[in-house]
C-alpha cells in the first residue's frame, strides 16, 4: 500500500515524517513554502525524544501523481479546503481508492462520499505544531498521537486495518472502530473551544464560556439523535498513549485555529466546528447563541487578520449576550 498525504501542515507533516521514517511508501502533496522547503531540505520532525529529517517524495498538486489501485489517500487539510481538494483528486484520476479524512469536524466525510465510494473517518488526537517551512513538532509520548478510524458512515474493512498497521509501525496508536463518527463528534465537542483560546489567548477567559459552548453542543446532538463518544483527557486510550510532553526548545503550542491565525493563512476552520453546532441547532430548533457568535468571531478574525489573543473577554461576553437578545 502506498500512502498519499494531501496537506502537509502540522498533522500531515507529522504523519508523513513518521510514516517515511518507519519505511512506508509515502507521497506528500504540499504547497507554497512548505513544498519548496521539502524539496530542498526534506522534512524535519521534532519529538520530545529526538529530531530527525527524512526525504519525502513531494508534489505540488494531485494531478502530478500517477494514482495506483493500491493507494490510500489521507486528507489532512483544513475543513474549509476539503471541497477543492476532493475535486482535484477526482480530476487527477482517483476513483475508488480509500480516502481517509484526518480532519477536525464532521462534514468532510459527507463531502467526500458525494464524489467517492470508499470514505473513512479518522479522529485525530495529536498535539502537533507547524514550526517553519519543512519543520514540524509533536508534543506527545509515548506515541506521537492517537487515531480512531473506520469506514464512513459505519463499519470497517481491510483498508482500515492496513492503514492502522502502517500507522502503528510509525509510532501512532490506532483503534479501528465500527462506528467511527461517534468519536469524531466527541472530538468536535472538544474543538469548540479552539476559537475561544485563539481569540482570548491560550487558557484565558472564564470557564463558563467553555462550559456553555459544550453544553449547547450536547443539547444539539441529543435533539438530532447523534451519538457521541467522550474522547477527552481522562479516556484510558489517551492516558496510555498520548501524554502531552514538550519538545525541548519549543515553548509555543496551540490549537489548529490558533496556529492558522498566527500564520496569517486568511481562514480558520471555525465554520466547520462551532458552525456545525450552529447549523444543527437551527435545524433542530435548539438555541445556540454561543456557538453562533463564535462562528462569526472566527470568520472576522481571519478576515481582518487579527492576531491570536487580541480579543478582550468583555467583547466576547457582549457578543454572546447580543446573540441571546
């Protein structure tokens, strides 16, 4: 099996580096400065225990790949980029190769299933960080991270087991799930606070807002009849495999949303996190003022180029109150 990784940011870079180091056959799809750096110097992965550099075959577009029947495609792009990438893959000749969505949110799999018959959901728990072009870090021991995966919308197959075996050999813990979306909805609940930390500063702001954003989500999922699995810090799989451990010399860390703002990418994935809860709340008649406000806040921060940690808590509280009025 050859692994095609589309999107070489923090998660894609860590997975590409670890898989290549373990001997897997990998092709990466990157862009911009990341593509240039990987072609010139390879890909460097920093972990709490070691730093290593690997030469990962890399292209700038899926159209440059001669896709094979034995390929497995791992999507590691942000949710706002999924639709364009899927069309690029179809145009490049992808047909029924398995597509694994290693992405936050729960909308990517449905988008993929519109175009492709063989889609797999992956819940990614990996404290990875994009450092500079060509260099990523992961703050976790003893494993680089923990993945739950299975066929979308349910079940599992040989492709799941084959990809799981490759990831396990690359020091990433994997559990194959028959109902993989339950874990993804559990991770969605956790990710709803991403924009709070990005706006106010990591760990800043009253716990009440974080509690309210999750309470809205749980009420919405109950109204929608959607099952979810708690995959939080107290889960035994996390305790056994993924303990946050700082990489020496790297003090900065943060959620994917905070990293997007700090890098000035011009977009954040809040529409597919808090926006998902806002959408489901409106669909099922459940009030969602906190998630609705935060969805708009994420869009405004990206649009106006606001730096992480620059929104006063008073502004956030006033904005939520306005949504409730």
